[in-house]
């Protein structure tokens, strides 16, 4: 990528993705790719033309070069990525009729060694925005400290911060996830929530107005709630709540990681002058187009395609 300074930094973990079109019991081959919640968001920003750097640690195993080269091919800056002798995390996805088999291997991975030494105050000061998730915080005590301190420094320097608790029962529990969110909410400008997965499970609140007010009262400027119940996104900003429908759901074939892709579209739009309600509309198209093909990252659209569909 070019030598411009990045506008957005994303702290996360890059995982190896192995996929099969059949059940694991019957498949003889697996296709290799890369993925993870924050990586998916990073690729979405990059494919839209955003200038982004990714902050993680990669293990010096057989996948190291593959991970770094894959990120670089997506025009994601990797200059802040460090390597160590731990293993890289991995997940396996297999399709079994109308269901999916999903296995995670995430113990003692390279990214658990993330620490406050991996993102300098000087770097943060030069950003427009920094983003991370509860999954990243949950990796280790040191990764948790990195996210908290990076957000604190960003807030002190008027750099936007964005966060998604991204609660998943696969390897997180609701009480810990809520604690992780609460410890950084005072430093958070933008928060992405799932109505069912976050608002209801973490806070036992099913009212859009109540969950908006809860986070506005804590100082969050922009609250985005993804509601599969209502088939769309609620965006709250300065006391006003707007609604955007999911884009073209009739053509959706694979919704894997569509929420992470939406986040990438929203972050790109916000850092390029869109108002929150308009950013949600833009991001809805990005996410909607991604669901029309198979593969979380493979199907993320580029800016030209997004704009053509917005203008159509």
C-alpha cells in the first residue's frame, strides 16, 4: 500500500480459516483462508479504500507468511504486526445440509501476547479512529490492557473510538463480556450492539430506546443496534434514533460475519464525512452485498460495487 499514514487502527487477532463444503466426517480436503471478527472488519474498510493498519501478533508457524501476505494483498498496513513463537489461532467451518459445524482452536495463541507496547501513543495521536472488540479483550490480561489504554489515550487526544462487544457463547461468558465493555465504555465514541446477542443477553434490555439511553448516559456518542427481529439497524445520535433496513435480504445466501462487514462499512463512512444515519445506510449496502455470495471475507464488496448499488 502507499506510504500515507493510516487513518484507522484495528486491534485484533487474525485466525486461520479452514472450510469444507461437506461435513467434517465426510470431507477429505479443507480450503485454507484467513479470518476473524476484526480482520473481516479491516478488510471491509480496506476494500472500500480506507487507509488502515492492523495491530496484532502472529505466530512463527507455517501460517505466518500466509497471514502477513494475505493482509498486505488487501492493502492493509502490517508494519505494527509483531511475530512470536506461539501458534496462530484457527477455526474450521463445515456445511452440513442446512447447518454449520464450527470448531475453534484458540488457546495460547500468538495474539494473547498483545500488550500496551504494541501501539504507541504517538501512533494513536495521528489516527482518525481506533477499533476493537470484546473478543480481543478476552484473549488475555495484556490484550485487555492494550484495548483499554489505547481507547483512553485516543479519547484524551480527540481520536474517535469504536467498539463491538461481539459476544459469542463459543468462548466467552456474558458476565465477563459485560465487564469488558463497562471498563472501556467511558472512552468509547461509537458502539455496535446486537439487540439479541448484546442488549438482551448482557443487559436484559429489549427496548431500543432504553438501550440507547443507557449508553448515551455513559457518554457514548453513536449507538448502532443490529436487530434481526426488525430486519434492520437502529442508529442513535444526539438524542435522535433512525432506522435502516437490511439491504436486499431476498438475495442473501450466507450471512457469516455480515455484522463485522457492516462495522467496516460504517467506520469507513464515518471517517469520510458521513453523518451517522447516512453511514448506516452505506454500511447496510456493504453488508447486504457481502451476504449475496459465500465466504466471510471472499465476498466483501469493493467501493465501486457499493456505489453502483447505492445509485441504482
